[in-house]
C-alpha cells in the first residue's frame, strides 16, 4: 500500500526537511504537511515510479511555499544565530558530529540539498535534479563543490585547538580527499538523525 510506503520513508523525509530548514521542529511540521499533501493527491502518483523522489519533490515545494508565506507574517527570533553552548560534549564522537553538522549548515542551500539528496538519501543525480528542478549537470557540480567545501571546513575545524583538547595535526590533501570524497552515507545518517544539527 502506498500509504505504508510513505510512512516507511518518513525518517528520510525528516532528514531532508532538516537539511532545508535547519530546525528539527519545523522539519517535523514540514514532513507532516508534505505527507498530508501527498495523501490528498495520491491519485497523481504513478505506480512503478520512484515514490521517494515524488515525496521529496512535494516536501521541497512545500518548504518554498512556506518561505513565501513567511514574508507576509511576523518572523520570530532566528535560533540559528544563537551561540554554541559553553559546555562541550564529553565524547569525541559527539564533537565530531557537531562539527559535521556545523559545516553542513554553512554550505550554500543548493549545494547542501544536492549533497544530502545524493550522498545521504541515496538518490541518483537524475532523481535529485528532478526534485531540485535543475539540470543533472548542475546537481553534479553542486555535489562536487559541496564535498570540496565540506572537506575544507572540517579540516579548519580539526586544525583549530579546542579547550582542554590536544591540537590535531593537519592531514595532507591526499589524506583529506580519501577521507571525505565521497562522503560516507552512514556518517550523514548518524549526524542528521542523532544530533541537533540544524536547530
């Protein structure tokens, strides 16, 4: 049943929504609204085609519709500009996830979306291009630039000394490239699902 398949895709939809709005609460609302629209228009879905790409397209369109509506509404405080908590996580894994999330949040929206669609959600370049409404070549370019930028941002973060932590030794460019290109899919999944990445 299509509805059951939609429910199964909710975690991936939520990750994609967070990549768009960088807010967990708004992402949850966005997913619910997108699913409601999908169920209302389920007769438009063609059996045998990619349900995930169809849902992601609806979600992305709903996100931009909400942005347009917000222009005419009062805007609250932007929590993305708030400073980081003064107490650092105790485990290195938590710190690295936070650094990855911070780096992802600084990427241009188009690059971040393309990278997450292809590397985290497992969609093809063609499917990502359909969702984003652009050419396949544009998606490939955005993903390549996003990966390069992510490597640079993570290396800068790794080179910066932390309070109470040993200074990391910068790695060679070859080592950096082998570490982050292509970006590991499970790293994205763990960061987007377990850390408060885009709040």
